[in-house]
C-alpha cells in the first residue's frame, strides 16, 4: 500500500528541544541550505549527490510544506544515488517524500523504483493531487546508506522532493530483527480527525495519520500528557485521543496488503483516558485469529502490545472484551510494518568496485555514478553487464561514444571482464599491457580513438581475445587480430600457387626432352594438372558486440 497524504495538510510545527545534530535533512531541489522556522537545518543536494537537476513545482501546485515546492529530477542516468552518512552503528529511520507538482507542465507523473544499499525498497507511484512518502527502519552496515532512484519506464524520469534520516535508540522496536529492513505500511493516530502528527511532536520524526474507523467513537483523555510511555515513545498527542467500541462491543481493524505472504510487525498503543474507580476495562487482543495478549489499559500510562506474524492478504486485528470488563475496548494508535526481502549479503565484488572507481575518477563523464553498480539486478548501471554470482561480478563495459578523453586507467583487478567496448572516444596514450592479461576477456574494441604505439604482445599472444583497434591514426602497428589472420591466409594462397606452377613447369619440360623409340608408336599421355585447390579464405565479419542499453 502506498502511503498518500493530501498536500494541503500540514505537519505539526512547534519547537522541540531534542538534539538533532546527527540528523540528515535534504530539501531536494533547493539551491542552498537554510534553517526552517524551527531552527532546523535543511541541506541542498550538493553534498550527497552529483547528478540531477533542480526544479520547482508549478505555481498552481505549490504546497504549504516548504520542502515540497522544489524537487530534484534525474533525466540522464538510469540510476542515481544519494550517499547519506550514518556516523553511528544504530538502526536508522529513513523517509523519502515525492511531490510531482506538475513541475514539467506535462501532467504525467512518473513511476520508478526506490532502492537502498542494493536492495529494492518500493515502486514509487506518483500522482497529480497528493504527495507520497515511504519510511523504513534499517540497521546500516557501514558509514553511509545509498538511497537510489532508478528509472524503470521509458521517458518517466525519477525525482525526489525530500529525504531524511536519523538514528534510533537501541531499545526502540526491540522485536524487529536487525538483519532486515522494515517498511511502514500503516501508522494511525486513532480518534483524531484534524491534523497529522509529525516532528517535532514526534521526536523521532514519524508521521501519524488521523483515523476514525467506521462504527467507533472518538474519545479524548482528560489529561494532556503521559506519566509513562512505551519504549517506542509515541507522541503524547497521539495517545490522548483514541477510538472506543460502542457499549461492550468488540473492535475489528483490517489492513489490506497484496495477496502474497509477508511478515508483519504490529505495535498497538493503549491508555485509559478516564480515572474510573468503579469501572474496569479489559480485553483480549487477537491478530489473524491468534491470541496475543490480554490488556488492561492504565490511566495516564501508555502501554504497547506487539506481534510478529506471517500474513497473506488482509491483516485482521480484534479487541474483544473479557467477561469481567465493564467498559468497551479502546485503542489510541497503531503501527504496522512489513519486513523486506532478505537483504543482499554480498554486494558487487570489491575488485570491480575499485576498478570502476578508477574509471569514475579518471573521466568527468562518469563522475555522477554511485551506489551498487550490479544490484538490484534489474537496475544495473546502463553501461555495464553483471553476472548473477554472489557477489556479482562486472562482465562487460560498454562506453562507446561517451566522449572519454585521456589515458586509460589501470583496472586490471576487474578480472571477470569478458567484453570491453571503448570505441568512438578520444582515448590516447599507449594501449595498456594488462588488457591482454585479463583471464576472461573475449572482445576488446578500441576503434576510433587516439591510441599510439603498437598492440601489446600480451594481447597479440592471447588467442581468446578478438581485438579491434582500427581508426587509431597514431598507432602504426597491427590494427586487429582479424586483419593479421586474413593477411596470413592470402600469403599462404600465393605461395601455394607459386609452388604448383613450378611443379607444372618442370614436369612439362621433362616430357619434351624424352626421345621415344622409333619402332614403337607410343604416345605418353601426361594429364594436365588440375588447378590447385585454393584454400578458402574465411573473412570473419567483425560484428560490434554491444549491450542493448535500455532506452532510458
């Protein structure tokens, strides 16, 4: 389910004292960094990504949420990645927001993929009437998180409006496995119907949407703050309002999902809104028909009940009063998360990452490429091919016509390469010797460049490499393996023809010098030698082997 909010609704705005020095807030598309009305700093994109163009939403689509009036759009590369620092080893709360706002005047909101550290996060489906956001809780594996936007449809360019991350205390959500990512699917502030709760009411930046399910009554507590709260620290303002069943009836809550098996984590929050000494409130909590807990809410204290369970399709929760309860069930708030697919264990081989870094540092045309080049495997960098091994290996480089200038860097560590296509650039200097030593290389296309000198002997001697270096005016030696093969074959044909002619000449001359006996009428028949078979010269047409690059 895609989380959608109407853009006219405002997040809460009031001061909060929490130290947020290690938060990252990016106003995507903003030309400069600035402080908002709360004194919080919003960064521009420049320190986090090198690609993309800053845009503004149409004036008719402007939002009262300042950060949604600009966006960063990516129309060149098929994958563009923000590098978000994670200075601590904690789990991080990450949110990405998207507001199309008809920035291009086409009224065609795009669909694209959102990824993190080589894993699929979500398919982002934007629209013309509301903004969309996605949240996750994720234990980082290094000193940064790579958040990527990947084009998956022709002429539908990814964009992003706002990106935030912050570390969470270790004791929050203790039942969530740390080796998985958890994606928010629902988070409701029951009993509220007026506004969304967010930072700074929620000091951990979560968004709580107002919700009053049909058939339930809204209740407001007779206190304004809590004495004690759950380990997950929901905002007090989300707990003092609740929904209650009529009389002693039960509460039924349903949450829709795709009809596939998924592991959910549910957090339910309760408090007793009134101090009633003569009444009791107690109810059983069941999830998908399985008993979870018997709960007795306490006055001015927030308690939570959690459950991890496998579901298919709808997630159903029931709050059923116990026999001795005199009050109906009640609930203040709920969070429903879904676990990610198993996270990638092995990212692209470090040898390949190091080799690609040499390319990126050497050539300005490649400066913006970042993130995992081979993962997820359906959004590989558009100038590469990768294997499906674990870890994946880069098997092909296709940089034909990229305008590369200068010397080739040393990328000899990329020993899984089978194809290197660098033709139609302005590469110069001598052809590196290490290319002939790549153990899996089959095709090397260096045509139409400015290389000088001769083809290294390591390439000539490597019988498995089909190499092409034509149209390098500064190179005076052998142009291609095929040309040498053809020249050798033609020379062999000429030599064989000469040998046959000599033999024929000698045989004919010998027969004319023979003086046959006059008493014998003998005629020696010397057959004319058949034309020597001319070995067939097979000219192998060189076919440029190129990746079919996605038409993105």
